[in-house]
């Protein structure tokens, strides 16, 4: 690509696209494996992965083949007719997720959250009457940008400019059972938890907290919803981040990596909740469309393979050790290591945006979560060499 084309692309963005995101002054043209290349041919090691989307990196031949094969047959159909891919994907998701029996497909994380809120309220109304409508969410939560999703998102900057948001939400402190207990009452229809918080700073839920939350939900006839939109599909080294806790939710939202970069979302639910939802209660034009569903089935088959997940755990342990070494080297700057698997946060003394900027100048892309947390969510196919490469640049950026 000519340099002028890159300049024109940046100009067009700045002139015509709504400026809700700050972007650097280069244009990414293509990706290969875990690297991205800009129009000048510069190579970047990608520890952002489209914000935890590109789990299989770039140019995975199975994804490319799935796209072309399905595009040849059928891209979109509508939910008025049966197609093969949605059923196939639903069966795989349910078979791999103990305790959850059905799936509703949609197109993004926020849309999955909206659906989960509606299903929880619908279920509560059907069984306990119209007063049981409250959702309890947590400090540090992030569930998306639509009106229901911002209502259950704690940070004021996402909510306040759009007031009034959906009523009927209370917040408890994350990992604080007493705080959750204080918010529980007969009006609560659901408790919504990210097993590992993404945008909110990469904190992980204690297994004991999830287990107690399950018990409290049962005590108050409330549903337990896990938001695994960022943490799910292998990111933490198990298929679902909540798995090691042994807790089974009533609903679970998924999205980001599922369709290899094509938009998709989903809500898994128990048969008990599904029984409260009637035909016509909810819908979406593109949900479960054959292209996204077929590609998602391909991605999910690869990631749910025990050997693939074992490799994720292996490289995660290497990343753990490398981050611990980094902390030992910079004890005054690296204040806390958070998250697990390949969903890691580094809380630092100072500006996370500044470290991200320096790393970017050294051709390593990392994300941030809030003002003081660096977020590492690389493709799940990284190797220990890629970890070394990223840590070396972080070392320079923190010096
Ligand atoms: C945990 C979590 N929930 C919901 C969302 C919203 O997803 P989307 O941006 O696809 O609407 C995100 C996105 O970052 C997320 O990390």
C-alpha cells in the first residue's frame, strides 16, 4: 500500500468516523500468526488480539476455509427457518458446558447481556410475580455500552452521561460476600458476575466467593449469571473461567472470540430458565446466522480440544513466571499482578497509557484497563518466545 493511502485512511477516519476511540497514527493492513503489519511493513507483536477476540491469531487456515465454504453456501437466512450451522454450534456449546442446556444466539457482548437481563426478569416474573426485578452487579464491572448493559456497569463514566439508565440495579463489592449479602433481598432476580473482570481491572473472583454467591442466589430464588464474554472460550486455560470453582450458573453470556473475529454473541441457559421464555419473547435478525455460526463451530472445536487448552495453560504458567520476575525486578512500579491464564493485568504505579505508548513504539501492542492497569490478552496461540519478546519490551517500558 502506498503511504498516501495510509494517510488518506487516517484522514477519512478523523473526518468521517465518530471519534469515540483514540487511535495511533499508523494503519494496520494485515495479520499473520500473532503479528500485525502496518502499511509501512512494520511488524507488531499483538498482545491485544482485537480485545480478546482473535484467539487463534491471524490467518488461521481453518477459519479462512470455514468462511469461504459457508459463504459459498449461505451467509444469512433469518431465524424463521432452520439452518445447519446454528444447531451444530448450539449442540457443541451445550455439550461442553455442564449444567447449561440451551443457547440464544446474538451478535455482540452487550446484546448478550441485554438478553440475559431480559431472561432473568422474564423468569422471575413467571415464577414470583412482577416485583422481583433487581439485578445485583459489582464494583469494577463492565458489561457493555447499551442501556441495560451500562446500567449493570459500575463505573460512573460509562453511566452518568446517559442517565437515566435502566432502573432496578444495585451494586455489591466484588469478592466481598458480606457486601453481596447486604444487597440480597426478595426483590433480586439475578446476580451478575464476571469470573475475571476485564475492563474493570482484571481482578479474578475467588472460587469461595462464587460458591457463596451460588448459595445466596438459591436462598433468595435469584438466578446466577456469569459474564464470560471476555474470560470464556479458553482464555484462562480452561474452557470457561468459572470452571475451577465448580459453580454452575443459571445463565452465561459469551461473545468476543467465539467466531474468530466475526461478530457473535450468545446466552447459555438452564432448561429451568428456558421454560419461562415463550416464542416471541426475544429475537434478533442476525443471531446465529449461518456464516458466523459455522465459523464459530470451527473455532470452538479447535479451542475446546483438551490438547489446545493444555498448551494455553503451559504458556500461561510461563507468562506467570515471567511476570513474577518482572515484578521482582521493578517492585516499586509493578504493584500487583492480576488475572489468570492469558487474561492478565499488571497494576503499576504511574500511567498505564504511557507504558502502552512506549511498548507500541517498540512494536508490542498491549491494552490498558483503567488508568493504572496494563492488560495482556494475546492470541491463545502464543509461545514462550512471544512471551519473552513482550516481557523484554515491557522491561524497557517500565525502566
Ligand atoms: C466482560 C464483558 N462483558 C461485556 C462486554 C461487551 O461486549 P461488546 O463490546 O461485544 O458489546 C465486554 C467487552 O469488552 C466485556 O469484556
